[in-house]
């Protein structure tokens, strides 16, 4: 073996290992660092993460620090920002509004999670199966989807809540599911049309020819391409659950087993006429602000996530792939985030 | 044509499915209306009613003859709903449901149609201007405002408006559809009074939803402004006004038509909460009243009416879409959503 | 050969219809100023077909836009572009008022863009595009539509059917031809075509080219035909101009340029095509890559890929050499190019 050959062999080896490491680095860059960079580069994302962390902290650490709400924690109807002891004021029966606000957070988070997860799982499953299987399965599922899509969500939820008055429990997870009863339909439609375009993509075709089982093709090849839709709908449904639950608690047609922002608003109105009497207005205002803040956080998060999934923006932030386009990015591509209402 | 036939069949099927669903809710839900009514009747009568009499009462209220076989109950129920017979109210001294809800329908449609129209026109106009001035202070400011208002639920806006404009400043009435001293009909006084009473609910929905339309329109317009055909149109020397309307406007608004379909359902859902807040006797208002009074026939009637209204609205929007967008032959407008 | 006949014909009436001098397009970017068209000089002769060839990204579309003063923001076009109408005063294209520019575009100089389908408003019938153009230029709509129908028939389209169609209802070849008709509806003298056939299949490309040559004769057109496909224009064009890295490196009569290409880049292009009748979808088969428009190197921009490159090439901008009376070339060593980049196949046969 001549020394030159040895060198070239060595070179070959080091080259492959380097390119492997390179590839690893690139994967890391694309999968982890690029998203983080995008998040960091976007003010909306920073605000969103800040706001969402506040609520997460409130729901975890907050409940341990702030005492549970109870009657006569203070005098009745102390205004907001008057005393340090009751920064958000008190209710008609002397509950601290801060206590109520904080202790209402964990059920809200549970409700959101249950509703959003349910929507996303069901929507993805139905859309994927429908698009992938086609034929009669597709026909039946899409007919169902169209019906679910047309029936207005809130009236259906209200009717179900009304009809189940006797048997429905106030368990936040159950309420979360109830509030998402037909929200999966929009996602299922979107996923289905994505799957239809993906189904005939070459690499999927190839796996099928190689005899990879359907379930594996779905989970490995198809699902990753659907992530943008899934994320968007998750956020969207989270917002819908907040809006819906607070509204229905406020008008008093959902059962509850713990304090809730909507229930606070209901009590403010029914016990102290907060709308017409200024001295009780803070009781109504504070939970409303919480709703607005949380939903703003989610809106901004959706906007930032939209950028995350926009391939053009993403390419600019992935440093190991050469950036070809010097043009300005345009975060306003038609994307699922558009559907946020 | 084929598409219209298909869409019509779909709409009919949806109505059919909704009636089926409400049958299931009334009859089969454990602890649902049928069970509840029975328990009520037994309790109230203190056992003086026979089983047969109870069944008869339930049948007259809900259109469901509980002692018949299930499929007969179902067919009867379907038939009476299709005849416009929604049963009789429990709360409003056994009036037919349709007599309770019928007069409320136009009011709800008035609120919803007006808000939807104003919010859409306002949002689209604002969004187009934002796109034309992309990056300017006006654009950034409007984007911020749109994002913010889009994050505020309509009922929060409604409560704020009611508190400040209704109670504190007393600029607007805090309940009702029109002043009692006016006589309903086509007279100026009545129309003005109706507008005065509808203003706050409409304003709440408009404020809560124009931002979404604006952001949507802005994005679409910016996309269209970057299209090749726009550049070619400019080189062909077309007047700027024609480009703005026939090129940017039309191509940016068309994709939003889909959103309009969804908004119809969203608006009707919202009407329930809003009518409750503003004590505005529309369909939603009676629906909540009925729930609180456990007046299931009215509740289900309201549900069916609202759903059918939404189905018709979506149907009209869907069919007209094929007519205003040359590419939409064969439909599938909701595919892209 | 048909080409030579037409060549002699153009030479006899040779006068310039469009004169481009030092045309430069620059973009201000974070990294510095990008020059995506760098001091291009070019004369377009009346009633000729001029082929402009270059690889993707070499600045062909920029040159095309420059001829109508249609470079898009934030690009900045400098230099001089003079249009010489058959009668009347020369027109300084870059110093026109809005109204004058509107008249120049489409009435004197017209353009067919890359990608026909995206040039039409998707929600307007083809007829709408014709009538609105006529109206915008205060032309007689009736007469204009008559002309449109004639143009469409000349292009082997069924006029009424096409006019009543929406863009998405036309095939690629049909919409491309409809676009050509639209560009000619106001009887322009010059037609600039930017890769008009790029998205079409081979047969359609060839038939559109054949139609184009008929149109050119029938309507006395001057055509600037831009493409990355040298063999495609070789048979059509009277003259060729070769673009590399935002500059024109060689231009001359088509036959001469193909027979005796003087620039190493042109020779490499031709060498990459074994047979001139074969299609060439891309010219990236030449090794190396074009320079960055922000840092255009001193000296010859082709030096990094050129087998003849030496110190002089790196130092001095090659310019102003003549490989023939009508055949300028930007290469210090053009005389040695044929040895350094020989053709393996006989092109002349
Ligand atoms: N808005 C812009 N900002 C900066 N650079 C640009 C912009 N638009 C185009 N360029 C650059 O200008 C150069 C020339 O572009 P041009 O479109 O003229 O190329 P081309 O020869 O027509 O290529 P193709 O065959 O791909 O159409 C390219 O390198 C491109 O990256
Ligand atoms: S000037 Fe020099 S580097 Fe440039 S093409 Fe000629 S020989 Fe090659
Ligand atoms: Mg180009």
C-alpha cells in the first residue's frame, strides 16, 4: 500500500465523518436553532412568550403564593389599585379578586388544553384518513365534516350545555371537550386537501411501492408536513375555548366546580350590577382584561408561528443552508394563520 | 349547474342532519330534555298523572311521542319540524314555539347582516389602504390596532360599550329593539329607534371583527401587488383606479369569501351572547331564556332556526362564489380553507 | 441559408431603433450596492430579430425591463436609452413624463413577460385584457378588437373562443400566444420578449418561434428575444448578444457568432451543446458560478471560470476588442479562444 493511497483513504474517511457531522449540525440548525432564532427575531413572539409565561406561572406557582379566595378576605367592593392587600379590589362579599383571578387560571389552562388537543387530534385523524383512504371512507367522512362545518359552533354548544344541565359536571376537561365539539371540522378539511397533494408526492409513492405499511407512511411522511396547520388550529381552538367558556359562564349556562373568569363576570353583573354601577365595575373589568391579555398572547403566538412555518423566512435564518434570496421577506403569505378569528 | 345541484343536496342534507341531531339531543341524551320533562311532570303532578297522560304532554311539547317505537318517533318529529311545527313552549303558557321565535328572527338577521356587512366593508377598505402604504406609520399603527381588537372578544367590547355609552353617558338604550312609543312599520321614527337600539350590538361585533378582515385583506393585497399581472397591467398603462379595483381589489377579496362563510356561523353564535347582554329579544335571547327556564322546545327550535339560517347563508355564499370567481367552477371553495 | 439572406437584408437598411448606453441597474442592499446590470451598451437595429442569451441570473430580465424603463423598485436604472421612431425626433426613454412613458410603452415598445399565465388577471376574461388596454390608450376599441382577432388568427388561435375564455382555461401555449397578441394590439414597433417560451414543451416552442418570424415580417417588427436557450434562437435571430454576469460579453451576426465565437464563455456555451438542433434546457453545465453582483471583481468577470485567464485578465477590464466589423467582444485573448476552447463537433455541417 503506497503512502498516497493511505492518505486518500484517510481523507475519504474523514470526509464522510465530517459530512455526517455537518449533516447533523445542519439538522440541528434547521430543526432547533432556526426556529429559536426566528422566535427571537420577532417582537410578536417575544411578547407572546412573555404573556403566555405569565399565565403559566399564575397557574402553577401563583396558586401556591396567592391565598385561595374566600368570603370576607377584605371589605366589600374595594376598588382596583386602591390597597396593596387587594391590588385588584374585592367582590361584593369581600373575596379578593386577585385570589379569584389566580385560582381561576389552572382550570382555564386545563380547559384550553383539553379542547385544543381534542380538536387537533380528531381533525388530523379524520383529515388524514379521509385524504389517504379516499373512496367511500372519504365520502362519508367529508359529508360529516361538511355538516359539522356548517353547524354554528356556539349555538350547538349552548344547546348541548342546556340539554345536559342535569348531568354535566363542571370538570374543566369535560367543558373543554364540550366547547370543541365541532371545531375539528375545519382542520379536517385543510388536512385532507394537504394529504391529497402529498399522497401522490414521489417519496410517499416510493414508500408505498417498498411496501411500507399505511400507518407508517402516514406517521412518517405525511404528518410532519401538516404541522403548520396543526399548530395554527391548536392556537385557534385555544382561543376559541377561552372566548367560548368565558362567554357561557358569563351568561350562566355552564356548570362549574371552581372559580372561573366568566363566573366572576357573571357574579359581578348578577350580584352587583357591575355594568350599571361604577363601584363594582372593576369586578367585571379585571377578568375581562385577563381574557383579552391571554387571547392577545395567543394571537401574537400564532402570528409568530406563522413566520416559523413560512419556508422563505425560515431559510433566511438557517445559517448552514446558503441563502439564495436576498429579497425582503413577506410574512403575509396565504397561510393557515389567516383563519384566526 | 352540476355544482349548484350538488351544493343544494348538501344544504338539504345538512338541515336533515341538524334535525336528526336535535332529535338525538332531546330524546336520547341521558339526563336530556325528555327525561327531564318526564321527571318534572311526575313531580309536579304528584303522581296524579297516568303514564299515558305524561307521554301525551311530552308529545305535545316536543313533538316526540315517547311511547311509540323510536323510528316512528323520529319520522314524526322530522315531519312536524318540516311542517314548521316546532312544538309548544313550556314557559310561554303553551304557545307554539314558532309563535315565540318567529317575530324574533328578523331582528337577529338584522343585527347579524348589518354587522357582517359593515365589518367586512370597513375591514376590506382599511386592509387595502394598509397594503398600499405597506411599512408606513399608518400601516404599522393599523396593524397593531387590528391585532388588538381582534384579540378582544365581542362580548367584552359589548360590556364596555354598554357600561360607558349605555349607562354612564346614556347615549344609547340598554335594552329592547325599539322604543315602545313608536309603532313598528315603515315610518322614520320607528326605523331610527330600531337603529338606535341596534347600534351597540352592531358596533360590538363590528369592532371585534373588522380587524380580522383588515389583516386578511392587507395580506392578500400585498400578495396581489407582487403578482406579475399587476406589473403587466401597469406597463399596459391602465389607470391606477382600474388597477386598484379590478386587479388588486377583486383578486384580494375573492379568497376572503371563504372566510365570509365561516363568519356567518360565527356571527350567529355571537348573536346569542350579545342579545343576552343587550336584552335584545332576538332568537338568541329567547334561546337563553329557554335554557334558564328549561323550556326545551323553544331551545331546540331556536337551535334549528339558527342553524338553518346559517346553512342558507352559507349556501348562498357558496353558490354566488362560483358566479363571481371564474375559476371556481365545480366549487370546492372550502378546500383551500 | 435563410439566416444569411435576412442578415444581408438588415445590413442594407441597418439603422438603429433602440440605443442602449451604459445601462446600469443597482439595488441598495445591506451588504452594499448590487449591480445586476453593469454598464451595458447595445444597439437594436430596425426590423431585426436580436437574440439575447445568458444563463439564469445573468441580468437578462433586467436588460429587458430597462428598455421600457420598467425596472421595479427598489432597483435604480441609470445610463441612456434612446428610441428612434421611423419619423420624428429621437426619444430619451429615461427622461420622459408619465404621460409620454405611458404612450411609449405598448404603443411603441411592447413586452412579453416570462410566464404567460401569470401575466393575465386570473379573474378577467382575455377579451377584458384587450379592451381595457385599448381604452387605456384612447384607441378605437372596435378597430382594435378587429386587429386583435386578426393577430389571434395569425397565431393559429380561434379568436372568439380565446377572447371569451378566462386565463386558466387556456393551455400554456395558447396563453403564451394570446399574450403575444395582447402585446401587439397597439401596433408597437419593438417587441421585447423575455423567455417567452421557457415553460412550454419543445414542439410548442418551435411552433411559436415559427409564428414569431411570420409576425415579424407581416408587421415589420423589431424583436428582442431573450432566452437562456442558445440553440433555440440561433436559427431565428439575425444577431446575437451574449450576456455573462450582468454584462454583454460578445455580440455579432448570428451565423458569424456561432461559427467563430470569440469569447471563451460563448465558446463554452456552444461546446456544451453537442448538436445545435438539440434542446438545451439549462446552461449550468458549465463549471463554476457567476460572481456576486455586490462584489463584481476587477478585471474580467469570467476569469474565475476561464481557462485562458492570466494576470492581465484579473487587472484590466477587457473591453472594446473587435473580432469582426460588427462583432465586439470583451476578452483580452479572444484570438486564442478557439484553441483553448475548441469545438469537438463540426458546427458548420
Ligand atoms: N429585487 C432584487 N433585489 C436584488 N437583486 C435582484 C432583485 N431582482 C433580481 N435581482 C438579481 O438580479 C440578477 C439578474 O436578474 P434577472 O432577473 O435579470 O436574471 P435573468 O437573467 O433574467 O435570469 P432568469 O433566466 O432566471 O430569468 C439576479 O442575480 C437576481 O438575483
Ligand atoms: S479576458 Fe481573460 S479571463 Fe476574461 S474571458 Fe478573456 S481570457 Fe478569459
Ligand atoms: Mg429573467
